[in-house]
């Protein structure tokens, strides 16, 4: 039987290929050193898509078990499969792995966390910015408005490419990346973060690509009336009043409402945020200037704080005894009511018109 340049027969080559297919991670290891090879953007996406089997944006549960088993057993070139990893070994491995890479301690792996584990092209790795998250959602909204240049409410492919190019330029790496490579990065980022597969990024999808250090409104201090103090309110106001002009407005207001909306809705776009803003401001903007001043913020938080001692009621997946979650829920209820009124008005009008014409 003929032997090829690699010293293997066709049969041996086929068997090796089949064995590698049994363990998805094995194909990315060097045949000699057994170290993981540096992954391209497309290869990283292949790994992510393979283990995030349900496409929900996380590797968790049995997906995480499968990844860890194959990650470990792929070191052995002739290993038959992940079953060589015992249950006790898997439990210990998962504990160590999550301690090292699960930054937000939610028991599952996000794509940014996986990017810290696997060796990748340096320039592609820079785009995940896990060493440099944004300070607040105010900064996020400023970036959003800067790159949504057509004001469509989405970051489309060409706008995303401009954003990635500027990120690399900021890291002084733009000269190392060709236009074709930049297009590859853009396509890969869309595959990773475009959850609804419409070819563009909505607000909640872009927020995963460009995360903030924390949603300040999720802090435990806002979960009960007894803990809410004047200093807490001052701290919230200072976080969003970035220009220190005494009001929360424009991108500051957008950032505040984005954080508020995230308490009750994880999947949202620019229209959701605008409608949410309209609903919230109708009930909270007491002087009707389109801004939130310190007195208005204080009244909002203190008025809702009384709900903290009530029995927990599930609203949109968030406990109602979080006062800021409650105000967000009130806003969402007002928004739904507004939509119902519009629908009834349209139906009534159409019904009248159809009666008249007939």
C-alpha cells in the first residue's frame, strides 16, 4: 500500500482523521507537541458554535461537560474519546476551570471567557477587550451613537467594521490587519454576537460585544428599603451625570435607562429603549424637561423603596422587591398599555372607515 509524504498510508490517514472527528478539539492540537495551535477567527467560531449547541450564547450544563472532557482528552493523540475523563475528574476540573475563567461567576462560559482560554490570533483577541471594559453604560451609549451613523437603531456590517478598525487603531495594530482580515473579523463577530441572525447588531447584542464593568443598578443595596440611603442616591446620580451639570440627559439618560431596562429585559433594541424611555419619563419627569435631576431621581428611588419590604413577586423574571426593577416593570406595563390603546384606536378607526365606505 502506497505511503504518502507524511509517512502514512491512505487508510492510516483516514483513521486518524476519523479519530480526530470523534473529539472536536483534537484537530486544533499540534500533532507533535500536542499543544493547542493558535486559532484563526473562523476556527474560534467553529469551536464556539460546536459546543454552544443550543445557540443561547453560553456553554453550560452538558455542553460545558462535553467541552471540558474533549479539551482534556484531546491531549492524547490516540485517545478514543472523552469517556476517559471520570466523573470525579470532571467535577474537579469544572471547579478549577470556572474559578479561573468564569469571571461573572454564573456557572457558565460566555464567549469572552472562552477567548481567554484558547490561543488565538493576537489582533482578533484584542477585539474582545476583556482587559478594558467600559466604565458605564453612558460611555457605551456614546459609542453606540458614534457608530450608528445612519441612525437606523442598529450597528450594521459596515459600521461594525469601522468600529473594529478603530479598536485595532487604538491598540496600534491597524497596520497589521489587511482589509480582507478585517472583513473576516467583522463576519466572525456577527456570527458570534448576532443572536437573531438578522445580519446586524441590536443594542443588547452590541452590549455583549462591548460590555461595561457592571450594571450599577444590580447592586444588592437596591434590593430593600432599609438599605437605601442618601449616599446611595448620590452615588447613582454621580455615576450617570458624567458632565456634572446637575441633570441626567442625552447619552447619560440613555445609559441610565439601558441599565434599568436590562433588569427586566435581556433582549432589546433601540426602539425598545426609546419606548421604554417614553413610558418611564411620563411617570418620572415631573418638570417635563426631558431630563432627570437629582430631586426627581431621589423621588423615584424613595417612592419605590417602600416596595422593598413586600413579599417577592416575580415580574419579568426579576424580583419586585428590587425598587429599580419595579420602576422598570412599571414602565414596561405602561408601554404595553400604550400599545393596546393604539391598537384599539386603529381598530376602531378602521372599523368606522369600513362602515362608512360600505
